[in-house]
C-alpha cells in the first residue's frame, strides 16, 4: 500500500468533523447482532463494514502500515477523484441514552420515564423509604439536638441584652437535658451519657441567673456543679461564686471563695496557671480594699505586681498606700505604675503616618488598632488618677507635689502628653485654693512651652476670668481659643456665658446652639441653651433642651429641678412638676427648697401632705422665713398657739428688727388667755419702738381688758401723738374694746395675720440655701433669675 504525505496530513487533523452522508444506528440494535466483514478498495486499504443484516451502522475504515493494522482516522473529504464517498461515524455525537436528532418521545414514553435511560428502559429509581420507627439511639440524638438548640438560643438572647429570655431558654435546656439522661438510662444507654452537655446547661443556667441578678439561685446552681466530682475543672467556678458575693457586698464570703479557688489551682512547672492565680489574688486585694483592710490588700497586690503586673493592680496599690499615709511607698508605687506604660506605635497620628504605605494611603483602622487604643487610653486614665491622688499629699505644699509628679512624668520619656494634663490639673488645683493669679500664670506658660495645649489653656483662662467677673478678658481668651480651634465647643460655651452675663441672651443662645451643633452631647451647652430659652420666655423649647439633657445624664438633680420649675410655670402641669420634684427628692432627700415647693403646690389639694413637706423643709433648713411663717399660720388655723409661738419666735430671731413677729407672739398669748405675758411683751416692744402704732393699739386693748384705766389712757395719748406724726387718722374708736375683740375672734386680728404664704412668688434662691445639717453646697442650683447661666457647668 502506498501512502502519500497529503493523505496522511489530511487524516491526522480530520477527527471530529461531521459527514452529511452518515447514517446513525438504530437504538434497538444490540451487541449480539453486530458482525464484521472486510473488503478491499481500490486504494489498497482494507476497510471493514460493521453491522449486521439490514443494519445502518456506519462503516469504519482500518489501514495497515508496515504490517501493523490501526484504526483509520476519519477524513474530512469524500475521497479521491473516482472513489466512493466514505461514510464515517462521529462517535462524539452518538452517546448512550440520547435520541437521534429529529425523533420525539410520545406521551407514554414520557410517563414511563424514558427520556434518559442508560440502563435499558428500567425506569426511574424508586424513592427512598423512610424509617417507620426510630430506635432509642436515634431518639436520644434528636433530644440532644434540641438541648443544644435551646442552649445556643439562650446564649444569643443574653448577648443581645435580653437576659430574661436567655434565662427561660436556659431553663428549657436543663429540662430537656434531664429528659435525655432519664431516657438513656431507661433504655440501657448509660455509656452514651454526655457529662459535658450536662455541665454546659447547668453552667449556662447559673450565668443567666447571675445576669438577672438572682444571686441566690445562681449560687445554688454553682454549688451543685462544684460538688459534682465528675467535672474536673469545676473548682474554677469558685471564682464566679466569689464574684457573686462581691456584687452583694459580702466581701468576707467573696474572699473565702477566691482563696478556695486559689488553693485548688496548681502552678505547673512550665508556669501554667500563674496568670489565673494572679487574677484571683487581684480580686482578693480588691475585696480587702472595699473592706478598708489596706494592709491585707497591700500583701496581695504586691504579689500581683511582682508576678504579673497590671495597671489596675498598680492603681489599687497606690490607693492603699494613700490610705495608709505612706508617702515614700506612694511615690515608689507611682513610679512602678509609670514604668509599665509602653507606647504603642499605632496609637498616635504620627506613627500612623509612618505606617502608611508607599502610595501615601493611611494605615487601616481595624479592630485590633481600636482595641489597642482603648487599652492605651485606660492605662493613661489609671496613671492620671494616681497622679492626681498623690500630688496634693506627697509634699508639704500641694504645688510642690504637682511639680514632682510632672517631673517624674517628663523623665519617663514617653509621657509628655500626661505631663501636660497634670499641668492643667495643677492650674485647676490653684483655682480650688482661690489662687487665681498662680492658675493664670500656669496656664499662660503653655503659650510658650507647648503649642499642642494652647487651645486648652486659653479655654481654662477664659473660665478663670469669667469667675473673676472680668468678662472682657474672658471673651478675649475665648476668641483666642476659637482662632486655634474653631470647633472647640467649650470655648463657644465660655463666650456664650460672657454674652449672657452682659444680658445679650440672643447672641449667647447662638453660641450655645453652635456648640451643640459641633458636639451634640455637650451638656454645658445644652443646659445653658435651656436656661436661655427660659430667660426669653420660651418654656416649650427650654423643656426640649432639658429633656434631651435628661436622656444624656439621667437622674441629674439640677436637670430635674429645671424641668419641674418649667412645668410649675404652666398652671396645667402642676402634677408633672410634683412628679419631677419627687424624683429629685429621691436623689437628694435633704433638699429643703424642693420640699417647700412641693408643699406650696399641694396646699390646696392635700393639706396634711403639704404640712409634712413644709415641716421636713424646716427640719433641714430652719432659717427659711417663708417656711417658718407658713408653719406658724398653719398652727394658728389649727388653734395650736403654743406651737405657733415657737415659729413666730424663730421668725423674730431671723428678723430681729421686724416688730410684727413679736406682736404675733403677743397675740398668741392673748388667744391662750395669758394676758399678763402678753402685756409684758407689749411693754417690751413699746420700749424698743415707742412710735409703733400697732403695739400701742394692743396695749390700749389689753389694759382695758385688765381694767388698767390710767395706763390705758396714757397709751391712748401716745397713740394719738404717733398717729399725728405719720398724719394718719384712725377712724375706728380706740376704746371700742368689743369691736377690737370681735375683729380678733373672726379670722384672727390684723397683727396676727401672717405674711403672704404664697411661696410660688418667692425667688428660687430663697429655697436653695445651705443646709445647716450638712454644710455642703446644695445639689440643686439656684434659679437662673438669681445666678449667671450655667456657672456651675462651665468647662474646666
């Protein structure tokens, strides 16, 4: 056989092409029907036709070369000139189970599932059969899945802030776990008891009890777990029990639990368990601090600082030495605390710039960086608290103590920012000691020393000048601070206060509004803005500001007082005012002014409750003249003249130059029938004020009652002379004893009438005086009509 290169190249690349004259085999052909026959064509090649009688299988050409027979490669052409076109199959098109193109299946074949049947028309596989009845092991697994489900739901509910829902799920998990244990025991599956699951559900239940502050139930659950010897690590739960006792302020029991846990935690040769032991020792030291046993606390905290030091233990150690008065150890502990501060490169903006990539993109602010910043911030807070605690006491002079602390911080090398904060604290200490000149000098030093703290220094200088009522300098430094930092909310507050002090409420209001727009939670700006609205008679807007402040700092007495006073200004909201005042009294029960306000509001509705509030107000602040007169009048209405005399005498002590209080005491003696005592008192009053017309009238009347005619005539002449001096003519007959007594018997005589008891018209400053019981500044501020707006809330 001869082959040319053209044919070989053609056959080599001709696989896979479709020939239009190929006839496809019938799908009903079987393997047994196929027989082979060969014939030779003109080209000398041997070709074999595969197929049986009547079969339409395509022929397949085989060729031999060098005595080797191989399958011929399907060609792409019909053959050489004069040759019969070859019919070559395309095996890649014909696949098992597929239909010939152009053929369709009838409805019967579709219903029988004959669309795809590579296994010979056997039809679709039957569906899987379900188990009719589960065995005990399968049922136990299903119950265990339910337990795990409730356990996870309980943890998720607690994480979302709903401990009550978590507790219900935890109880359900415990119930299902008990059911599971009983089921396995009854079916002989005791080897499948899951002790870890039992421990988990009980531990979760104890945690949920703790979150719901059900301490007794939590302790009971923890006790059951600790007594179960099957749990090898249950002794660690003693720490949780100690925490429960600590929260209940049962520090002795807490220390007992901590020590039991400390004794059971082994210290491995590789140092395992050391960190846990140090944390438990820290808890013991903290409990001793709460009990005031600082010597015992020092022994544990020093152990912690030697083995595994941390900033919280270092601060507690400084507090213990401060309480013991050991200055040297205070300084040594502070240096030890300062030595633990390690600067983190990612906490400052400069270092973040160094960490930027080559393209200048800033380093990502991921969760790790945020966590490290929070830790660094907490560390700095501990150091600042310790520094402010020991600075005033480590030296004879507080300024010298601050200087030592500042020098120590600067020598540390990486605490310059903390040293600057202590400089500000030193200036504030000068303010507390009324040494404003030193405070100003300290703050002005920042202008040349540290540019980073200039804005803060200017803000505090503005505050200092405001306290000295030098409003021009206060506004000047506020403007300087705003030039350095236009978005400084506290400087805007200071400037607004300067406007308010000059009476320019509109400009002050705009400054407060701008401060709030910059810092939405600036409590000073919000409070002063509410006072500004109150000044310009916009109670609804003022109420909105104080309600916002109440949401930011709930339970603040000053805010509650302002809200109550705004409700009180509207007659329809008296009940809301009483409610606010009651909330305030729950926080400050000794506030005499608020008690008096509540008493006035309730005097028309509940006289007994009003009297009780007034009496409490007098007990806490017995120099409020309005309360004293109200109580005296109340006793007169009750005809308790002896008690009324006590309060009128108190009023006479408070106003010794006011004659009417002594006249009221004399009138009470007359009501009681003690005429001689009344006469002696009137004579004493007349000797001090001989021209007092009211006293002369009472002397004339009582002398007539006692049949002292000569003395009565003498007082009549003096009365006429006194009336002549004041050019007043009394139309009532002087010797008409019956009309005088009848006027006294109706509603009390004119001299016995108490001054106005309508305390609503009294300025708020009268209600908020210093109590003699505690000698401290009252928690509630004076009304804005008597004080500068927001002086007590100005930023430091």
